[in-house]
């Protein structure tokens, strides 16, 4: 029986509990059983702790780490160091269904990834909605957006907040298809201050959203683009019709104005806009760029040209595996398209300008957007200069462009030109660079160019340059 007693400790009274103790003989077997029981309990606890740790580690690697890597790529990328290529954002979660060969068009089967870099573009929501609403097979379309915004720039996907409430958006019209395909869209949002480093870098970042999954095709467009009806089927049929080797074809050109797209499609003699020549910018780097646009009426087929256009291109995903966008070309505008043209041509690819309009492009007449010439400080000017010098080094023009620096070693050149990973973003071996300059009618040493005639384009363009595999 328990009895409460009170004793004094110092100046305090403390209640203590006493009990009448009953003794019991000790049994050795009981002691051994008790020890075994405690040991088993301890082992169970240790196993449980290990299980919890393993589950936590698996959860961290499968959930938290990918989110962190995705976030890390979204903000505060150092201006002089592109992000780690191994940390591709896999937000789309596509099944890898790229086909080894693309021998013939199969309606409703082929998949397309639409890559979009946007810079404060008020037309971006319209473009995203148009991609899906004008597609014949929207369920086969996937979109990746690298959004660089500031201030009152609209979010490209703001209209998705209306999904489930209405099928008709106040400014975009019907968004029912877009809402149904919302899981086919991945976006990387950043600010102009933190993430805008020029069009090549923006397009590179939008390509990363595809991750290691593959579609059959990649369509790269500007964020102020409108599409013709059933554009996906029309474009694929045009691509598959290219001769002699459609699997090595890239459809690309500067689209005509978006506000005239429907009118031009309905014309009795529909035709498209082409790049017919080039021009050299000034010293010290003398970058070559596309110029001299022209129309080629009565074109009988896709026009074989030496020019790649960043505003619209359509190619197999394999093309961008062989000729990946170069993230070291920071703040560069002039020269970026000839980077792809020279590398693509030497890897065995050919560029074709569509004979009729596939998309329309908003130029001066259209929604507000920011200038692609981002970067107006000493750092961005320095990085642009290093990027342009990277191209001249790639093209073997170092001594021609910079005679005062012709005696520099490669290590010394690397201090004034960006030379990292040139083996990965370099020329191919199927054709030579000299063959390209001849094909394009360009003399890079004397900076002479050729302007091709519209009638020449209407007949099919330049002659195919064969190569050995």
C-alpha cells in the first residue's frame, strides 16, 4: 500500500512516495528470457530505423533533388557559365517514342515538340493557344517554354487559370483544346535580369525542357507566331516529300506577317517568303547574317537553301542531337543562324524553305514585345564579343579577322574568345566548311556574298551536295 510522506529539503516541502516492497526469488531463466526479449526489440527498432532512412533517401533522390535541380536551372544562372547539361528538366514526362527511322508519314502517329523562347512577349499566350487549336493531332503536340519576363509582361500560361470555368477566353477565344492538353506543356519561368542571355541561350533553355525524352520532330518558333489550320500534318507531309533525303532535311525560313497568313493561304497562287542572301556586319568580328528576303512564286517544291532561320524550323529530333544549340553563344544575335547552317551542312543536313506559308510571324504590326538585343552593360558586351570570336575561331577565320592576334596560343586565345566544349558544338565531317561557303555563295575572307534570284528558287533552289557516309 502506497503512503505519501512529506519531508523537508532546505526550505521546501517535497512529497515522496514510499511503498512496501515485496521480494521474489530471482530465476536465472527469466533473466535470460528478458535479455533475449530486449535484444530482439532493439533489433526490430534498428531495422525500422534503417527502413525509414532508406525510404527518406529514396524520396529525396526521386522528389526533392529533381525539384532542386529544376529550380537551380530556373534562376541565377551565372552569366558566363551555361547550366550543367546533365540537369535537364524532365517536367513533360514524355514516353520516349522517337522512331529510329522516319521512312513515311503515318497520320496521327508522329509526335512534335514545339520549342519556344519568349522575351516579354505579349503575343505568347496567343501563340501557345494557336499551337494546339490549329493542330490536326493536338494530342501529339508537346510544348516547352523558356519565359523571360519583367514588370507587366504577361505570363504565357495565364489563361490556364480559366480552364474548368469557361471554354471561351476573353481575348484568345476557344481554349478548350489548350486546356485538354495542358499537361503537354512545360515552362521555365525566369526574369530578364536573371535569365535573359540572348536568343541562342533562350532557345537552348527551351530545348532543355524536353529532357532526355524524345519526340519524332522538333519545331522551333518565335513566341509571336500563328499557324495555318492542320499545320502539323501539312508540315510533316512537306518534310516527308523532300528529296533526295528527307531524314536529313530541315524546313526553315523567315515567315511572312501573321496578320496576312489566312489571306495568303487562300490565294490562287500561294507562295512563301525566303531568305535569298546574306550580309556582313562591321568590325571587329564581321558576323555574317541572313538578309535579302524575297518571294518565289510558283515554287514546285521545298526550296533547297544554304540558310537556317531561327524564327521557324522543323526537323527530326535527331538533327538537334547532332547539331545541338550552343549555350556558350551568349548575348549573340548576328551570326547565330550561320552557326547552325555551317554545323548542320557539315553534319550532312540540308535546309529547305517551304514553298507556301506554314506559319505567320508578328513583326512591327502585332502585340508588344521586348527587343532580342538584351544586355547593355560592360559584362554582356564582353560576353557577346567572346561569343562572336568563338564563331570566327570555329570557322577557321581567326588569323583573317584578327591578324594582330594570329600568333596567340590556344590558351591565350581562350582569354579573349569562348572556346569551351567546341568539340561538342563543332563542325561535322560529312562535308567540309569550304563546301558550305561555296554552296552559299559566300567568300568569308573578302566578305563577299551572293543574292539568289527568285526564279532560281522557284525551280527548287541550289543543287544537292552529295557526301559519303
